[in-house]
C-alpha cells in the first residue's frame, strides 16, 4: 500500500491510499466519515492549547466520539487497502467531515469479476452476437497438461471507449464490482459492514459518484430532448437496469395510449353532439369494451417488450444475491446453511409487526371512507349549488393528494418496523401497503358515484341526485381529480426537490434519508464556501433517489384513472399522453440535476409493480362492464337504482366473456417473441462453445472402436437376477 499527502489550496489535506498513479483510474464510490463534532474545533483536535486559542474546547464526550471515529476510519482504510481498493481522502469545506473516494484498477476489477462470474457482453459481431457470459480471466495452462488447459477468452468481450480509452467495464459494472469488493466478506474482499457503520454514525454517507461528461450527455440528449427517442442503452449503462426498465415501461405505456386517445376524442365528440349532453350514447358500449380489451393487450405486449430488454441487457433469468439492507438489524448467529456469521431476526417478531401494521392500515382505510362520506354529505347540503359542488370536487381532489402523501410516509414507517432483510423484500411489502390504501383512497369516491349514488341515502338524508346521468357527475369528479393530480404531481416533483436542495446547500444539511445529527450541519464559512466545494461534497447534499418507487406509484394510479372509469372521462388517455411526455423529461431532469446518483441495481422485470398492473387490468374489465350494465341507465336519476335480472345477466355474460378473452389472449400471445427465443438460444450456444469450451459434439460420450467388445455368452450367468 502506498500513501501520499499534499496540501491543497484551501488547506485541506488530500490523502491518496494505494494509488501509485492517481490519475490512471476513475474513483466510482464515495464514503463520508465524520471528523469533528463542530466546525469551531481546530483541525488539531486533541491540542487543548490550540482549542483555547480558537475559543472552543471540545467536551470529553466529543473527544471520545472523535477518537472512536478515527479508530473506525483507520480500520476501514486498512481493509480497503488490503483488498486492493484505491482511495483518495479530502476534507469537507467546513473540515467537519472527510470524503473518501474509492475505486479499483482494471486488474483488480478483472479479478473480482472472475470471482463473481460477473456477466459481461461479448463482441456484437458474428459469431458472438452480443451474448452475455460470465467473465473469465485468461489462463496460461499448466506444463503437466502440455498447456492444453490454457484458456484465452478475454479478447472476446466487448470493449467500451468512454473518453477515448478502451475499457472492459461500463460505469455500472465498476460500481457493482467495487461495491462487492468493499462489502463482501469473502476472502480477498474488505468485508466492511457499511450499514452497521452508518447506524453508529461512523460512516455518514455512501453513494456512487456522477460522471460529468456522461451526465451532461444524458441531460442534453434525454432530459431536454422532448421529441427524441430515449437513449435506453445509455440510461441503462449509467443508472442500471432497474431504473432503465421504468423509463422503458413509461415510454411503452405512453405510446400505447395513442389509440385510446383517438377513441376518446371520438367519444367526446359524440358527447357534444348528444342532446341533452350525456356520455350515455351509442359510443358507450364499444368504448367500454375497447378499454377493457386494451388493458389486456397492453399487459401482454409489455411482457414481450420486457423480454426484448432482458435479452439486450443480459438479464434473462437474472437473480441477484442481495446483501442485507443497511437498516436491517438482528441477533448475530452462525448460519445453518453456510456456517458463516449472519444477522437473524425471529419470524414471530415480524408476524407481530404485521398484525399491528395491518390493523393500523385498516383503521386508516376506515377513516378515509368516513371522510369521503362527509364530503358527499356536504354535497347533499349544497344541493343545487354548482359552485359548492365544484368546491366539493376540489376538496376531494385535495384530500386524495394529501392522504396519499401522508400514508406514503406512514407506509414507509410501518415497513421500516418490519425490519426486512433485503431491499426486494422491503419494497414488496411497501408496495403492498401503499397499493391497498391508495387504491381505496384514490378510487372510493368514483366507485360511489358510479355504482351507488343514484337515489342513495346518507344517514337518513337524500343524497344529491345526478343530473341526467350519474356518468356526467362521474365525469366531472374524475376530470377534476385527474387534472388536479397531474398539475400538482408535476409541480411538486420538480419544485420541491430543487427547493430542498437549495435549503440544504444554504444550511449545509443532509439529504432527507440521512439520519439527523450529521456533523456537516453547521457551516461557519457560509453558503459561498459551498460554491467552491468539491463535486463529491455537492453530490452528497443532493436529494437521494428512491429507485423510481414514487414514479411507479404515480403512474400506477394514473393507469387506474385511465382504465377503470375512462368511459365517463374519455379525454383521460389524451391528457395522460401529454402528462407522460413531460413526466419522462421531468424524471430525467431529476436524475441528471436534482438527485444524487442512485446505486445501479439490476432487474429482470418490473417486479411487484407488474402484478399490481395485472390486478388493475382485471378490475378494469369488471368496472367497465358494470358501468355498461348498471350505470348506463337513462331512467330518472333521482330514483333509487334497482338492478333488474336483465342487467345482472348482461353484467355476468359480458364480464365473463371479457375475462375469457383476457385468458385467451394470455394463452395465444407468447410472452417472449420468437426472434428473442431464437437469439436467446443462439446466445446460450455461443457462451457454451466460446467461453465454456463445450460443443454439442463434445458432450457426446466417445469410446474408441478397438475398445468395444463383441463377446457373446451362451447363457446369462448373472446370479443376481
């Protein structure tokens, strides 16, 4: 290990560890260590005379804390150096923290990729066709085997040329591999418990670093380019497959909204041509059926598109062996599987948490239903007043937005209490809680107007009757909720993170997900000193990204508005297209300018979000057929709705028929396109032949002809028969 130190222009110490040629290798990750408990403490922290001259002497507790930080930092740096990780250290602008940028040279990256069997892409030309194969280093072979066991495959892997330098690894590959070296407890790795050190505040932050040139390209050619195709491969290469899949799905969904938008325009024209104006016209039945079928076909063809992404990005059959979340805690024990130390959290404790949490969710859902009923009671009081009716719709819209935001925070708090081991487990349970509450909160008022309001009574009072048809009132309510949600969502998505980032930089505070008490919270040099801060320090105070959870959440709710009750507001698909065009660029802007670079997680598909979409598409069949059978009634809207036998049979037959079509489409439309299947099999053949050295003929059992005996015995002399 080599170490050098030099004084910078600001007086900050710049320490390089294990870097004989500091400019030769990019540093991909950043670890932030605490250094001083207060910016008023001099850099010579343990010199009491120096402290007296500065007018601030640290307490005994502060001295003990700083000694503990120094001890942990020295242990971590020693482990990093032993594992072949190169590090560069420098002070923050207020000298309260130490930033440690880490990376590895190409040879160390190759060693770890070989150990991990890390998949890299082969050359794209024939005969390799860009297949993905586990990386393997060249091996010279052994003299005992006459060097027949030599293996030379390194040259078969694709090279990249960022900044005109050939390299085997993309930026996301380097981050994955360096992170493995840092966190893995396998021999040769550092085995640093990042999560444990973060809990004790001996590590303040741990995040991937941005790359200026690539970030500028994405900002210019993606975030600002409204009328260009998304550079999906560049997005994937920089942010990872999980985030790229979100943008791939969002672009696919937006494209598929074109046909429903055109159909919605036809329905809207028919509405204005009807006297009196009502959505209960000749377009109702075909539009309802069309939207129910559209949701089915959209889901099936997305699976085919997803399969194409998987083949192109090498994630077919990908299952990541996830490390424990930094927040996971438990009792230390020896694993009964691999005899290695591990953290264990008793399932019965988590079961207790489940029972408590879902009781809380049930209470929240009940409270929301009561509040919605209260708003409709207000509508009853304001019967006949169009202004108060519109105000009630705005109130409902505001309630939906507010409760979704509040419950989003509550769902995170409850899921945190369940102490899930992996990020996937955590996200799945968070999505389940979020969907249960937000589905009811977002759509309960629409269900009420569509199926129950006509002639209903609330606590003995007559509900305000629908004018002409409840579909018209459903249209007003859905239109108000949908438009308010779109406007507020886009405003809050872009403005709030920017404002928070400005405030953080002014005050020198952390991003929202970092624990309170960060030593960087005081900046005696003022905001101006932050302008001159190093890029890594500026990135630390950017808002952390939640790996598209909120973005998915927003789009799933929009999908529900577009499919469940679209017959009452046929312009919803068109508005969704307009919103999504901006949504893609706003989300891209957030990633390139507002948020800290997220860890580039890999993914094969949308995960739990896909099953949520499937559930929504099934519910869309039920709601649309129910609207045709029950809500599309031209009778007096003030009378209590009664369900006739004909209506019931109409609903049952149509609903079963559409569900049967849905099942038939799933059976007839292959999940994977034929071209993808063929190329996938070709990739497997290429990997077997050129990387593993196994050919089809090699797999046959060969016996020399001279060793085959044709001796025939006169009788069977086997005594065991």
